């Protein structure tokens, strides 16, 4: 196996690291590149506290390389603790990985100028091919020791800059993979707690559910689900509801829409509600109930408001929670849907009232418009919808 190693603090890992890793693998024809987070880098002994634990850094790295078998992580320097010297790492990696030929040690040109001063640099040259990648210099630079070079573009991102931008609350999310962003926000690293203190749902969980929707649904259905999630989040913000709960319910409401009818029915039966004659005739009507069960069983979502909102987003029902009303509205009124301009203005207009009564007004308008369309197509209404309409007629909902 042709093996390379890329060390660093990875505090945090960012797109520049991943770009360089990909470039090195292709340029050197590596089978695998080992990313090695330092416990304490000899180049950063006097640096301020890292603001993230070694476990946090490994979690970020693991999230960044998920699914890419060309990359792996080795925690040998963290296990050794103390200052991480390259010569010790090379000996350890060679003894355990048994690479084909010499290792390829990838370093940046910002470190290469001082390479002769590294501990036992002459022994390093005997154990590995030193490969210099561009970090600072776009032109050709000569170094007084044997080496290879990678002709990579310079990506002007540094971990220090990312940390600074996170602490300042400025635009940092585009500098790291989305999976790394989720770890940073969930772990509240680098002062992200100033932005978002206590949360019920982790960003990692939200991303898992969204990824499941993307993989399961057609492109158009997924875009509808995401638009629903975004409108739900906006409405939750307006009406002082949990925005993450709104987003989860919105992204997951059609999660089972394209399941096989038998699979959908089997899931729906788990909620122990009877399957109506209409649902037996049209099993697709069960997709909301099935999705609610999937959220509970696969993703351990036990928030009753979310489960109700997902289960009844098609039909509605009596005594709906505020979140369930939000998801019903968002499903019918998101931007890709054709809907009455007046209703869309009620949903999206920032000048519209923000009271619970205003949410009921929007819900009633969307419900009546939806029912009117179904009746015009001579489609049967579900029992839940009929009961809801009757209750609204009596002024109780």
C-alpha cells in the first residue's frame, strides 16, 4: 500500500486541509493518506489554548472524511501525549501499517523552510519522501534537502482564521464541511455557545434526517420537503415556537412518501390507530403516519408535537398543536406550490400579525383552500379532515 501522512492540529479541520489531502492522493498515487492530529505541535508550543479537546478534534476529522476510504485518522500522537515529533510518528506508522516502499510525508511550504531544524531531520529523510505542498508561495522555492513537490492551488484558509470568525460570529460555515459545522455547533466549540446556547436537537441529528430525505425521495420531492422545512422554521420563529422542531418536522414530513405501500402500511400500523377505509383504498395517505413512526424508531424523536405534525400534515385533525398547524401550512404554501397570493402573503409577509390567533387565521385559510381544491376534484376527505372542519364550524378549533 502506497501510504502518505498529513499531520496538523486540525483545530478545526477545514476545506483547505481536505483539498490538500485530495491533491496529495492524486498527485502521489496514494492508496491511503493518514491524517494525524497532534497532541501538542512543536510548532505551536507557545500558542494559546486550543478551545477544543483532542476528542473534539478527532470527532471533527471523522465527520470530515466520512465515506472516503482513501483517508483515515491515526491518534498515535494523541496517545503518546507530550510534544508530537515527526520522527517518532514515522517510526510508529511504519511499524504498524507496513507500507509499500517509503512513506510520503506531506508538509506545507510554511514549515518546509525550517525542516533542517526538525528533530532528527536526517533520519526523517531516510524513512520518508518529504512532499512539499503550497501554503504560502505560489512560485518555485528551492529547499536544501531532497523533496518532492505538489503543484496545488493555494487555498487561503487557516484554522486560526476559522476560529476567529466563529468567535466573532462572522461568515465561517462555508470554510468547513457541513458535517464539521454540525460538530462545532453541537459541541459549542470556539464560543459558538454565544450564538446558540441550549438546544434539544443536535445539528448532527438534523443533518442525518435531511440526508435520509435526500437519499429516499426524488429530487423534486426532496426540494419540496426542504422548502417546507424552511417555511416551517420561518413560521416557528414568527410565532415563538421551536425552530429546530419545525425544521425537523418539515424535512421529514414526506420521508415515507415513496415507500412501497406494504412497507408504508406496516409502519403506520405501529401507531395503533385504525387504518380507515379511505387509507386502505389509498395507502399513500399513510405516508405521514409512517414517517412519524420512522422518526421515533430510527432517530429516537420522542417530541409529541413533531410526531403529530408529521403524522397529520396531510389531513389535519382536531385539537392540533401549533407546530402541527405550522407544518400543515408550510406543506401547502411553500414556494414551489401554487397557492392563492393572499395566503402566501399571510405566510411570508413580515408585517402580518404574530399572535397565536394569527396562526389560526392562516391555518384556517390554508385548510379551507385545500379542502375546496379536493372537493373540486371530487376527491373524498378523510375522517380526520371532516372532524376538523366540523369542529371549526362549531368554533371550537
